[in-house]
C-alpha cells in the first residue's frame, strides 16, 4: 500500500523493515541449548555468564561474588536470573521463543 508524506512524496506503508541484526554469541548458545528441550530463565543466565567468562569479560555482575552474602540460589550468582530474563525476552520479541509455565521453548514453526 502506498501513502503520501507531508511533503507530497509517495512512500510504501508500512515501511519495509531491513534484515534482522545478527544474533549475539549468548543468544546463539541459548538457542543451541533449546534444541534439546527447555530452559529456565536462570539456566539461560548461567549460559550468558559462561559466554562472558570465555570471552574474558568476567562472568557475573558487579558485586555478585564479593563475599558480602552467601548466594544459595540455583544459578552461578544472584544476577543469573536477571541476565537470563533479558536474553530470553529479546529472543521472544524477535519471534524465536515462547514461554509456557515458567519454561522457555524454541518456537515451533
């Protein structure tokens, strides 16, 4: 469908979108793990922190392992869930994932 702009030009509406930006290394690794089943948000966060560690960028958030309190959760640190949630939401927004009952699954075609 074509639409006129304020200056009288004719443009396509809705505007065509460009190609998706490439997936980051953590996103690719999360999708690779999802090929074998489901993941929790915290498990995805552990994957993100492992990727950071492999790339020499630290692993967990600032102050996560500073000894002030003992972390007794399921992930590598108390920031695993937050970082995992961010990655999973970005992948879901791009149409790769869906969430069912607290678990993330690769979207079926």
